[in-house]
C-alpha cells in the first residue's frame, strides 16, 4: 500500500526533477507539508488544463477547464495541478510546479525571514515556513477574512508563522530576506521595498486586468527584485495570469502597463532595475509610476 508520506516524497522528488529545484530545504518542505489539509474536504475541483491557454469546459460560469476528482483520496492532490479554493472567484491553490520555481529563486535558508502577501489557505506559507525552519520567521497576510481565519487554523502548528488579516500595506518596521507577493499588483508598495533587507529578494507579479476572464484575473509578468547596498535590481522571470490583489492596485496605471507589455519580450527583458528616485518619465522607463520606476538603464 502506498502511504501518503510516500506520495508526498514522490511528489517532491518529481518537482525537484521537473522544475530543476536547487534548494534541498524546499524539496524537503514539499515532502513534509500535507497539502490536503490546506484545501478542505474532497472531492476537489482541479484544473484539467491550463485555463489561460485553452479552456474547453465551463464550471459555474467561470469558463475555466475544471473537473472534479473521482473521490476524496488525499493522494489526488499530489500532482502538478491547481486546486480550486473558490471557483466562482477563480481563486486557486496554485500549481506546485509554478510556485516551486518561483520560491526556488529566493534561496530560502534556515533562519531566513519571509513576508508572504496573499496567503490564501496557507499551503505555500507552510512550504516556506518549513524551508526556513523554526529559527526563521514568516509573516503572512491574507485580506479575505474567511480565508485568513482558515489559514490561521491551518498554520497553528507552526509558531514561527504570524498570519495576519490585512493588505500588508504596513509591516511594522520589520525587514525580510525574502518577500513573495502571490497576487497581481500594478506596482510594488513602498512598505514592501522599505522592508527589503540587504541582499533580499522579492517576487512581484505586475499585471493588467483581463476583462474577458472576469474582474478577478490579471495577466502580466513576474519580476524578481534583488536589493543590493545601493540599488534594487530587476529582471523578468516569466509571464503569469493570476488573481488580482484586493486593495493593492492602482488601476490608473492599467493603460501604461498595457502599453508597456505590448512592447513585447525584447522590451520587458531589457528591464534592469527598480528606481525610487524622483524623476520625469524617460525613454528608459519601462513602467513609470509616482513612487517608483522599472527601468532599462
């Protein structure tokens, strides 16, 4: 009989191989954290294909390619699939293969301090918490009160995790070695940038609204920001379609963001740094906002 512990171990090893993960702490975390405990009782609605490319079926009017697992066997969720948290809102516990690659770039080490914006039900918060260990610290924010309450219960066994219900616009003056924004925003908050410790990294999905997919999804780019002593480097990791952050967007930037992304890969891959100094819009400004700028120089 295949036990759940063995399924998790195989799941983690498959992610390590397919996603080319470098971090042994991260692989171990995927082998240890019981995903089913962060999803509610099965059967579960899962994505049968990538809904952002070619959905062929519809569920609840969302237009997403969803199917129900045949039963409530917890082993069903140990695959590279997104599992619905709330299909009506197009809200999912994301594909492990996608999030694993993102998290691997952060080089999470024992004792590290992590800020997680958009914790959902807490599964990836728990993954990061196991990666940094009990000597580390994870501060996680979830703005949806019901999700935050569930996440707090799910994470109760990890005392080095501080789950808060809120939008993360205030982080109490702490600094972090890694920041993960797990929802689409139009720009980074000053509070996040101020909280980057020297050498820290931030995963930042910059997205524009997708009216055809409903108001909850946005499409854009994931940037990896890295702070050094005197600058914040920036580079594009990948394209993304993701749930839009609540209360953290400035839709006045939508037109500028859409125009910037229309410039294509050659333009966005030229982005080198994030500027915080006051300056007028320049040719080198890929995305210029009132508080910061993604620049190609």
